[in-house]
C-alpha cells in the first residue's frame, strides 16, 4: 500500500508518546514493504520564526490555508491509497481534511487524546475530571477557565478550532482509530459517530532488554506534570518512607513543568533518584531493571504507552484504576490498580508489588504474555492495514468492511477488555 502520514511533531524538549508512536508505525509499515511518505510540521520550528510569524501562529490553529494547498497538490501528484492523520496542532490544522477531500483520498485519524470533545484534550481541570465542554457546540467553559496552559487567550484558538471544525472532522474521516476501548466509550457518549470509531491499541517494539532478576528500583517514566500524577506519587512515596520504605529506591525519568519541584524533593535522599531525560536504550534498560513501573495519572489516559513498554519487558505495573489502564492492566494478574487520586491506595499497591517477590515475578511473566498476544508489532501491523483497507473500501463504495468494536466489553477481533487483545506516556 501507499500511505501518507500527516503529523505535527511535538516540541523535542519534552518526551512525546505521540511522536514515538508515529515513528514506530512508519518504521513498521516500511519494514513490511509498504510505501510510506510523511507530511509534517514541527513545533520546534516556531522558536525560529520571526516575531510577526509567531503572532500569526494562533490564527493558523483553526485553519492553515497554505497547508491545504500544499498537501492537496502533493496528494494529487503522488496519489496515495490513504492518508493517516495524527496530531494537527498547531501548524497543520484541520485544513488537512480539506486537502484529502480536494484530492479524493480517504483519511483515517488516530485519536491520541480527547481534543475532539475537550480543547486541551485532557478532560481535566484543576487536577479533577471535567466534562463541561463535552457535547457543547461551542466550548466556552474551556475559554472561561483558561484550560490550555492556564490561559484564556491560549485556549481561544483551540476552542474555536473544535467548534468550527467539528462536522468537518466527523464527516471527513473514514475511520477514527481510538487507542483504547475506554477512550471510544467516552467519545461515543459525547456524540461522535460510533460507526466510524474503531479500537486500535498502540503497539510497542520488542525491547532489547527484559527483566531477568528481581529488579533494582521502582520506576516512574514520563512527563513531570500534574495530570500524570507526579505529586500524588511523591506524597505516596513519602508515606512509604515514613513507614520504613520498600527496600528499593524510586527512580524518576522525564522532564516537564514540575521538574524543579521534583528535583528539590529528591535532593539529598537515598530513596529517590531523579535522572532527567533518557534516550530509548536507557529507558528500556531502566524498565528492565524495575521491580515495577508506576503510572499514577490523575486524568483519564486514552492509552498508557509506558504500561505496555513494561509488559514487553516482563515488568508489572501499578496504575490508576481508571481510563485505559483498566483494560491494559489486569488487576492482580499483570499488575495492580490503585484508587485514582488516592495517595494511600497508591502507597499500599507499591508496597504490595515490591515485597511480594513470588507474586511479582508471576505478574511479570503474565504481563509479557499479554504483550505478545495484544501489543506486539505483528498485531499492530495487522490492525493498521485492516483499518486502511476498511477506509479505502468505504470511500470507494465497497461497504463498511469489518465493524468497529462496540462500546460493551463483549469481545471483538479489534480488542476489548474481555478479549484481552489490546500512547502517552
């Protein structure tokens, strides 16, 4: 097949699960013999723009006419079978949809978060779940609260884009790839067209390193942000330390807005190590050396890449018991779930998974089996190609193809919690 992938790359200063997923899917498709081209913009480029061009960037968020012209011309010249859309904020914009329509090329889109129904895409405000904008034609609550970067001004372009492009998204994409059944359930309840929503979990390449021993640390790997549960983890770890600890240190890998706070908290402690950013090989080694990987997000994660990366290495996880984590982590089998937002519950689960050695090893083996069955490259390739062929068939009038997964966990070849057949960090 001939596929064109469109993606606005996130800034390289902070780790991006979406960037990683896009790169891995492109490499996977190419290795399988498919022709893959990339149409992208980079948020890093904004820093090098003139002052006048920087001022114009918010105006391009709802619609970038030059992108429509450039992409449509490229599609007419290259005639790909399908366009796969990922992130379009802030430089691509939903103008990519018009370009696909102009050239008559079917489009699929991976929904990495909740930007279709929530301007910042998190369904969270002030550290708590928020659905004020869900179902609204005009998401004024997000503007009123300044939900994006705590700024009303910065939120306006996102809210405007969500409002004016809603119908364009819902009618211009043949198949939306939801990265979990939990995410799909939320989007269907919010009014998105159920017949266009299919579950396609992200895959993870088989790592070079797997756990072979007991593990040397508990690991947090991800963005240092409130929504990722970093403050919750610090509180829980302090409770554990006050009660004698768990015998291994906490290692924190990543960067983000809470970096200074994490650095200060970890300073001078023997039971905590903050190591900053790691490259891919270092991340794999850190995961393989873990007693457990912790994912305490306070927002409803649409996926949870780090959980699957831990599975691939044969390492169990402790994760918040909501969002996609409830279908990724089989509680008591491949890891443990804690009560969302509850530091005492998180501390108890970390202690349990760290001190019960035999059970930990058993969960690690089960996690690896789950990875092989649902999140390997072979499974990922099959689902990508199946989704593309379905979109092409629908556009050409050949029928709907395989049905998307229903919003009940009743089993499906596309993967649900019942079938145990599954990005951000």
